[in-house]
């Protein structure tokens, strides 16, 4: 979320992919699953926050969309 708001979409995706690659290389499947879910939530929140919604409204609206 921080990388998306400060750097933009493309660098945030590269950083997320690199993080997943390192987690997959050094960790196992379980670590990759949990870390991947946290990365996904961070990327989604980073995409939805520029719409002007607060974190509470974004979290409430995310499962509905």
C-alpha cells in the first residue's frame, strides 16, 4: 500500500513480485500463501485509497465488489 501510493502502480507490482519470489525461494508453500494474501490486500488497498474513500469504507466495500 505504501509503495503504491509513493511510487506508483508499476514499481509496486515489481516489488510485490520480488517479495513473492523471495518468499517462495526461502520459505515454503504456507509462507507463500500467507505472505501472498497480505500482499494482495496491500495492493488492493493501495488501488482503492486514491478513490477518496477512508480505510473503513474501503474495507466495508471491498467484499461487495
